[in-house]
């Protein structure tokens, strides 16, 4: 089976280690674990890795988070991957730091990257892994918060939380979205 795993984030050194780039971080951990190496691709950094009987095509869109749908649609069509074999990894301010939630479909939850993907795929029937980044910011400062670096306390716990999210991606690819939801939600 072939899966398209999209990790949302912003390309560029100024966005490294920011909350909004957690999707990139999850895919980096997964790629490192499974021996992948990202290369430049159309609208993305891309690598393919194998896990058990599954081929995972990992993409980190270079179109910025708000235009992620362009990259996801391109690779989904090019590789002929059914929408039910897509998993999008993104940040979520409504979840506590490090909490992972997997859903088989749904709305965008105010996340512009998910909204872009829904618009470009013309469906909301794709799985998503949401990684909690908390909402510890003053009113009106959401953009600054999601683009800010992790604080020192979060840094200490981040590697473990990213590792758990990467394991959830593997579970999705091998056991399916329902099993991943039951195990990680």
C-alpha cells in the first residue's frame, strides 16, 4: 500500500523549531527513523520510506502552510494515491502541548493549511494528525505565537512527543486510521 503523508510547516531557516513547523518536525523524525533523505521536489521536500508492507511518501510542502493544498493535490494526483491514504500532520492550538489527536476527516479547525488542502482536494475526507501546541498567548497574538520558537520547558519534552506522533503515523499506515485513533487519541 502507498500512503501520502504531508507534514505542514514553512520552509526557510527563520521557521526552524517554530510551533507552526511541527508537521515538518514529525516527518523529519519519521524519515530519520526509517532511513529516508528529503530531496527537492515539485512544491515540496520529498522522500519515500518503507515501513512493514507500506510505502510512505513523505512531503513537506514548500508553498508555506497557508497554500499547502497545492503540493498535496499535485502529489496525490501524480502518484495516484486515494484520498483515504492521505494523512496530514499539523499544529493545533486547541490541544495541550504534545497531545496527539487523529481524525479520519473533519473541518479545518481554523487552520489555514488544512483549509487549503480541503479546497484543493475538494473534500474533507482525509485523515489528519493534529499535534497540540497549546494556546498560551495573549488575545490578538496567535500569528506571533505559532511562528515563535518552543520555550525551554517545551524543548525538554518535544523529542518524546514528536516520537509518539511519528509512531502514530506508522500505525496509520500499517493498521489504518481507526486503529490509530483508538491507540493515540
